[in-house]
């Protein structure tokens, strides 16, 4: 797929992506003032801090490689319909661990989503993240369970199953790197049954992610607000649906936070934000009126469980009806936050994964433009047409006709196969072979990308273009970049506005272009051995010239990293950690 869109295609019409003009940037670079505010220190995402793009330079999604064959399928008597699954994968030492959701029992699944559904949260293990085993955990007793009430045949299975929690849905889990109490190594959030209580929205902790749940507390946020730059519009629904909702009193127009209520029937997920030293939680809210519009919501907490008075923040700028954010996996990357947003295309009843980004974790934007889905020729029927994407290319698209993920992809959090900066990252996907509200089976598949190559500034036609990047905090004398440069391409980065000097300068004119190479956090060279020593501790603005190349990150360092070269073109399957490892 051609995943490359220009800023104009992404809906940005102005030349500058911020209020700063070229003159002010030149003055800032010339002044070289000491840092007086919070600026990122590298490596940082080049696209996020680019204030000007010229020529053919545009923002491009990184290359995702997806396996055609699923790794795990629903094949147990209690895996009646695995629905959205919301997979969670954690690499703990040499063991890969998977948690996923399933409907344990129900009726009428052939006609749609089913009735009398009873949810559960299950576990699998693997020595390599590829071949998975569903162990008999002996944790959950099907005898006397709600699932057995619906399907009595499950009673005889007793505890011979891989169920962790009965009546659990939308559960996210975190192996907490800051936990000092071994009983609280794993943190959990979602809808769950906590005996002897009934199912509810809850937080919990566990020593092993399977048993001995402690600190079980209800999830009761008290406030919802819109982020400063967020703008939710009630997009006009397609003709078959528009009249239905208008007849119930709903009209197109901006949403306000009071229209929404707290919901956890999504993939609740969290991570420890090292930069802010707090937990970052992603969940969702839902519009209270009959349209049931879903929306992204986040919050932060210094403690776990979080306090009762947390404030949810709605931060997405985009259409909130035809393309709803069903769930989002949020994680830090190169000085920004990225989101794997599972976008619900309401009319075709499909869900594809798009990439979002944010500087502060509150105000979110689409990396490749707002999602839009139009019927492909010959597929105009309401519930059974394929999408074309004039804007907003998916990061992980649905599969081809007949594939296990033809209709749906729900992503896991990215899991690196090693700690190397250019390691493969695995994104496990819950793929559905039928419409969201229709009959379907769910399988767990795998997508891969390089850890350092999610998004780039790219020029792909051999016509040199430019970018202005910054201000950034200079933290070392070496300028380090992550980039892919084609055989006939070139890439150079230098200090904006600096005068050329053949004796130690770091201007664009003194930069020695990188040609036909693929590098990870590699130092750029300058004529005369110049470096950024004179700028350490100050803010700088960089300029880049890009031709048939992709620039992912820029940063500074005192010594070249031990791993600086990346294998050919940054393809995930060639970088180690693929299906053969």
C-alpha cells in the first residue's frame, strides 16, 4: 500500500505547522539561548518537530509486515466467540505471555453477535512468541459458573481450562517496571468479576498476572473534559442511518464533554511514563444519546490504583460518528506519544488500525490524515463493501478477502524482541473474519515493524526537498540520526542559519551527505570534523535536505551507539525477531 500522504492531504493548509515563522527560527538558532522551557532531548521523531516541509518531503508511515497465517485460533469449548479479544502480550524473560478475551458461552452466534453472552479473560504461553500453548491453569472453575449456566456442557471441564477471569471484558495488563512489592508486579484494569462481588469496572494487582488479585478497587472517574485542541464533530451519517438518528432528536454539530459517559467496554491499557513518572491510562467514553458514539479518553495517575477523582481527557480531533475510535493502544516513542487506534468504520462494519500521535498525551492527531472510508466499485451494499482510503491510510489494514482478518484488526501493545534500538517490534492483532456486528471468528495474528521506524519524513521521487526541525535541546556534540537512504538518494542535516566553515562548522553546507545507507542513531559527519560542542545545553533548530530517503529520528550524543547500522531498507522481517527466530 502507498502509505505516503503530504501535509496538504492530511488536512493542513498552512505552510508552517506552528506560529513560528522562518525569521524567528533563524533568530532562535543564531541566539543559541540556554534552554528556558521543556524541550525534548533526542532521539526525537523528526516528523513531530518539523515546522516546515518543502519540495516533495512528506510524512510517511513506517513499513508494517503482516503474517498471512494466524498464530492462535479459537478452538476450545469455552472459546465460543472471541469477539474483539483485545490481546495483551508481555515478554517476561524467555517466556512470551498472552492474555486475550473470549465469549465463554452464549447463543445465536450464527445470526450476529449472539445472546446471553458470558465473557472471560484467557491466557496462553510461548517460548518464542510464535508457537502458542493454552495451558490448563487450574485457576477458574467452570462448574457453577455463569458460562455453565448458559452452556451446561462446560460444567464437566471444571478447572481444566486457560481462563484467568470469568466475566471479564476489555481487560488490560501491565508488568510494572516500578513495582517494589512483588504482590503488585502486574497491574490490571477493565470490566471484571471480583468474587464475591459482581462484574464491574475495576483496578487490581497481582504477583503473576493470573491469581492472588489484590488492591481491587472500582473505577469511578468523576470528570470528563475536552482537551484544548480537540474538536469532536457529529459527522452526518450515510443516508440509510441519517434519518433514524435525526428522528430521535440528534443533529450534526460539535460535541461537548457532558454528552459522554464513562465506558470500559474497550481495550483499557496503561504504561509507566518514565518522562512524567506516572501511569498513563487509555480508555474510552461513549456518547449518552442513541448514536452511541465512541471516543478516545486518557488520564494519568501517580499511584495504582488511581484515585477516585481522576479526570478523563477527550483529545481526538476528528469525525466522531462514521469513523469512531473503538480503542487505542498508547505508548511513548522518540519524544512523542503514539497510538494504535482501532477505528470503527460504522457503515461497512469494519475495524482497521490507524496511527495517531500527541506531544502531551492529551491533544491527539492522525499521523496520515483523518480516516475516511468510501465504497469500492462493486461493493456498495451497506454492510458488505470494501473501503478505499482517499485520506488516512491505515497503519495495519484489514486483510484480503477470505483472510482471518478480512474485517477487523485490534492491535496489542508493541513488544520488542530485544532491547536493541533497531530491534523488531511485534504487534499482535486480533483479526476478525466477519463484520463487527455480524457472525465472525477471531484469531490472533502478527504484524511487525522496526522499533525505530514508525513514522518518517520522506522524499520518494528523487527530487530533493527540505525540512526545518526544532527547536531541540542539544545534549551532546554528535548529531545522531535514524534514516533509510536509497541507492541513488542522499540525506544531510545541519544547523539552520549557520555560516559555512571548513574548520569545524555544522552548517548544512558543511554536512557530509549520507548516501545509499540505512542507519540507526548513527553520527553525521561534517567537513573539518565539526560537531555541536559549542551548542550543548542550548536549543537548536536543524535543517534537512532529503532525496529518495526517509528520516525517522534526530538527536544528540557524546559517543556513537554500539548499534548504528541497520540492515537493508529497515524491513521488519529482515531485522531479526521474525517468524524464524
